C-alpha cells in the first residue's frame, strides 16, 4: 500500500459543499440505494452505511423509506417510517453515518404504482386509476386520489419528515424520481391522467411536488437540509416525461430545495449495466440543470474514474459525485483517491448483481466487494484483514476470480501464498468472458486483484503451471485451496433436461469452445437453457462475425434471470436484432447432422430447424478431479505436511462470478479459524416477539 498524498488534480473533489444548513466535507455523495437489508436486517443495514461514511463518503443516504402502510413495498425489503416504532432503526443508521463526520440523508417515499402493498393489504393511492407496475405484475390497481387523499398524503409526509429529523437525519429527501414515487407519477403525463388542478399542464402536474416541498420545508424548520430527487427523462419520448419538461419543472422550483438530485427514470435506465451504458452515461440528460438553479446538484453515472469525476465538476455538470454502485463495490473509494491510492480502487463492473439480489429481497451482495452485506453478520470489513493464525504456507491452484480473491486476502492477512495457474494469464473465466460482446468491464474483477497481488512480496504467482495430484502432494504446502473452475456441459443436461439430449454430445459446441475460437459452418443454433447472460452474448458474438444465428430458449424470455439485474429487455432486444430468428419456450430434443428438433415446452409440438452447429449454453461441471484425487490420497497428507485441502469457487459449485469471489474470500477469511460446522455461520437479527417476555 502506497502512502502517496492526494493528486493535486483531484483536490477539487475534496472541497466542502454547503447544503442548506449543513456542510458536506467533500463532493462524494452516496445517493439512496436499496440493499435488501432495510427494516428486516436493521443492524446489518446501519453497519453497511456506517462503513461508507468511514470510507469517506460525505453524504450517506438510506434506501427508499416508506411513509405509510398503504404503499408498502413487500416483498421488497426497504425501510419504513410508518410510526415512532420505526425510529430506532433510522436513529441507528443516522448515528453510524454521523459518527464518521458524514451527513445522513433519508429518502422518504410513497410509491403508488410501484408497489402492491402485499403486506398491509391496503390499496396504494396514485394520481389515476392504473394497475401497479410491480415485478410480478400483481393484479392490484391504484386508487385515483381525491382531494381528501391528497390531504392525507401531505399529512403522512409531514409526519415522516418530523420523524426523520427526530431520528437525526441531516438531509431529508422529497422523492420525485424513477418510476417509484407518487410525486413522479403526478409529474409525468404518462402516469397522471387527471383533469383537475393536479393534472394536465405541467404547472398542475408539479403542484403536489411544490406543496410537499413547502410542507417539508415547514416541518424541518431549519434543522435539516431539503433535497429533491427528480428524474429528468423516462427515455420514452413524448409518451412520458421529457427532459425539456423536467427542466421546466426544475426551473419553477429552482431555489426551493437545498439540493437537486437528478436521475433518469425508470430504475433500469438509471442503473444501466455496463453491457449497455458507459461511465457518465447520464450527462446528456443532466448537463443543463446547474444553469437552472444556484443550489448544488448531485447525479450518478457509475463513476469510478477520478478524472471523469473532476471533469464533471470542472465543466459545471455536477457539484457532487453521486454513487450507489461504485460505493457498493468500494466503500472506501473517496479515501483511496484522497490518499493517492487510485490503483487500489475496487471499481464497479456494472453487472447489477447488487440490484438483482435486492430485487430478490435478500441481503445485498457485490461481484467486486465480497464483504458487501456481510459487514455486520460476518464482521467482514472491506479494508481490514485479520492477521494470519499460523505460518502455514498456502497453495492456491487456479487464478480465476475465486483463486485470485483467496490469494489476495490471504496475502493481506500475511500468509505466504503460491498462486499456480495453468494458462498464460490470470483471471480464469473473467479473463475469457471479458472478451465477449459488452463484457469488457468485467475484466476489472481480474485487474483489481492482479494489481494488488503482483505487488505483494508474500504472494507469488506462477503462470503456465498446471498442477497434478502428485505435484501438490510433493510440494507439501500445509494448506491447499483448489480453485480450478468449471466447464460447460455438452450433453444438454440443465434445467429442461435432466438426461442427455440424443445426438447432442458428439456434435455440440459449448461456450468454452466458442470463446476458444472453435467454429463449425455458417448456420448456428444457440440453445440457451442457462437463462443468464451467456446465451445472449454467444449469440451476439457469432452474429457479429457474420454467421447466421438462431437463438432458442426453453424460457419464455431471453435471459430471464436478467430481469432482476434490470437489463433483460435490453438483452432481448440485442438478441432479437442480432439473430435470424428467436424461438422462446422451446426445448431441444434431438440433434442430427445438419438439423435439430425442438419441442414446444407447453404443447410438445415439434419443429425441425436446419443448422451446421449447435452451441449448448446449459449447465457446467466442476473441474474437481484434482480435489477428488487429493482426497483419495488423504493417507499421504500427514507425511507430506498437508493439513487441509479445500475446494472453492466454480470448482465446488458453478455459479456467478460474484459467488466465486465470495467463495475465495470466505476461504481466506476463515483459514485458521475454528469453524463449528453445525452452527449458523453468521449473526442473525431475530424479530422480537410482541407481548412475550
Ligand atoms: P472460479 O470462477 O472458481 O475462479 P475459473 O474457471 O474462473 O474458476 O478459474 C479457474 C482457473 O483455474 C482457470 O484459470 C484454469 O486455467 C485454472 N486451472 C484449472 N486447473 C488447474 C490446475 N490443475 N492447475 C493450475 N491451474 C488450474
Ligand atoms: Fe457494481 Fe456489480 Fe458490485 Fe453492483 S454487484 S456494485 S454492479 S460490481
């Protein structure tokens, strides 16, 4: 770790900024983001936020915080401020942030069309009678608000503001952004069909937002700053809110808040994956906001490059560098810039694994940062490593994401580590997959680890060093971690078929083959029974080479798991545009020379398709032979000095890159610890029973 001082070019990022009655100590601003912890795992949530404050973010905000049970987000896990009983959770979060000298922000929300209130069973209220827009397409409609309902909403918001200030928050949000807030729904003519003074012309659609800003200002009474978060486009042209309208709205309200937080709507446009949007992609939509107001402006753009950040400030686009994902991937990003440790930044790769798990209502996780969500329950701090427990030497076999992360964290703990890699490069699947269309940014998983490992004296890396069982035993390392990855199957077994597809194995190409450059003929059929990104990118790759590609999936959608990662619709568009034809809900049942037979997964009706090659994107098989052989020779371990052999990452069970990194990290954290295999391996916060001692 170098101790260089802040590069003078980046000093501008560390200027304080006034936000109403508060001063942010620098320009790094963690904007509100969901995390699947929320009200269900409050201490975990508060600890995660506190670590970001420790890492230098001058403002650390909550996720969306519901103000009333009639718009409850279940089954999503968010925060609640329904009554005083919710205060302790919010107080804890504010405290954890403020104890590091940061400002705590809270995003109050009434979600209307974005929720189905499945927990409370109340009817969500909205500007108009419209079905809710929830991930499960729940059969629930919002009730159009009358004047009494509007008065109720204003009162609920006031109460929540009062409680937020009581809980100690420095910045209180009025939320009119994304497709997630009633105020945004009033603002956009797409969602607001009213004919009274709250609908129609923009002045009317802004009315409720203005009233709630006035109420909030009144309620905070100088004890906190008031932020307005607003979306400046829905990217649907004149069917929804357009940027010129949003700018007019901001112009009408210009000086009323203490800060403007500007975004795109919906969330999928605001948190685009790196496959579809580069860093700073929102600039064309937000670059005129600062001309409309004297108040500071924060915006996002998956900012990880300090040069880009400085450019945003110097060119007058933003005053604060807003971040959700970059702060998840590296809670210490500001500190690393301040201390001249730029190459130690764990850059977000834009994969949206974080978002996907929030959408699954489970604790947040991150591909790059294996400690995310584990700060409290496992006591994992993103920048701290427990000293080694012994002088045991460790051999890590395989330098994919699991092996790299294990070697890195073991090195940080002070262990002497040898990292042996069979191929000519570090990175394993990440190095290979980063060459596929749109996935180059994923190479950061390797880059970050490689940079740090190569400068560690206690971690030695050997390329072109494929090891066999005899060598591992002869080397006699006390600890051996096997991170030898996995390979794609050739027999068609995955989700649809649990038995081999006749004729496939002998004629099959796999993603491994395609990445290695193997081709066969002009007409390809990509058979996707994996349902994540690989089928789509293989189809895109082959089509980009001018080959004829037919894409077939057993699912009703292309890449359905990506719905939770917010880019399924973009993937489906890309695949439909790249391929000659797309067949959904079809299983592959026979493969012949020059043709295949598909069956409809519902009716069983068959279709024959001509093709030269079938690429099966199905399931993977762990490369665990080395581990199995070593275990079979356990009797030789003691004499050789081997104390333990563990299987990690895809070699244990093929999964996401995030899972492989986590597995490697977990191995390194736990090495030398006494683990009770029968105990729950983390702390839990249990619901307190009401009315029972
Ligand atoms: P993971 O996602 O679990 O990290 P990867 O497939 O990305 O798995 O990486 C596994 C790495 O292990 C690959 O780079 C591969 O070349 C390497 N490898 C596989 N078998 C051996 C071996 N016997 N000795 C050394 N390296 C190996
Ligand atoms: Fe970035 Fe992926 Fe981590 Fe989310 S999970 S913060 S997108 S690296």
